[in-house]
């Protein structure tokens, strides 16, 4: 078994029951989890560890609570880009060693050590790229949902995903295309093909 505790209880412990951050984490993570489980179901040949994927989807953004993002109820002292490795630290302290790497490997389409050094990002100098099939699915499905806005469970349109990723380099958008090729696309919009 991956977890001896309910992921929502872990979120509650760290974000505080009833806080804005807790509510956003649960809504966002549940939406990501539901899409991730759909991707796994539609790709049985990948032999996804469903229990691991489900728990990781619920906990992947726990590190936001240590960042300075007041618009989503987070009042820490770290830049938002740090939420991945901060989440890993939280989950490692909880003894959730299988899940902890998901936290730092889901940002964008992953961040390489070379990118961290080149752009002088305030991150540990190591690869933060998804490796396992479960990490790849989580990284992919996370791109469909925001943690801000009115409806956190409404998937983003593809155009917005590509626009957001392209800000960090065309290679990020190409990587997203690779994810679609690997896993399929399960949300189709009238104005997009």
C-alpha cells in the first residue's frame, strides 16, 4: 500500500482545514486525479500503478503552502516556482517517499538541471523531469487545470495550455504534444481540433 493515511488528511494537516489554500488544493487535485485516472483507464497497456497515481495526484501541489501566492491563500516566503521541491520535502518528512518525487517533477513539462542553471532558477540543481509513467501522466493532466479562477474543475482550452507552456520555450509545447501522443486527448472543444 502506498498510503496509510487519506491524502486529504495530509492536505488538511499542512494547509489547514477550511482555508482557501486547502479548498483550492482539494478542488485542483481532485480534478487532476480524475483526469489522470481516465488517462490510465484508457491506456491499460501502460500498466499504471493506480493507487500511486491517485495519491500523487492528490498531493502533488502540497508545496504551494510554503510559497508567496496570496491570491490562492498561500502566505509563505518562497517563490511559487519552488512549490515542487518544497512539496517533495513535506512528503519526505511525512515518510511518503514514493509520492514525494511527483511534487517536483510535474512543473511545466518538467525542468532539467540545465534549465535551472541557465535561467538561474531558485531551485536545487538537479533534474526535475517526470520519469515513470505515473509521473508523466500526472505532469500531463496537471496542465489542464488551474489553481486560480472561478471554476477550478473546468479544463483549460488547449490554446491556453500551449500559450502558457510556450512562455518557457517552444520545447515545452512540443513536450506537451508528446504527452498527447503518449496518452491521448480526452477533452475536445468546439473551437479546437
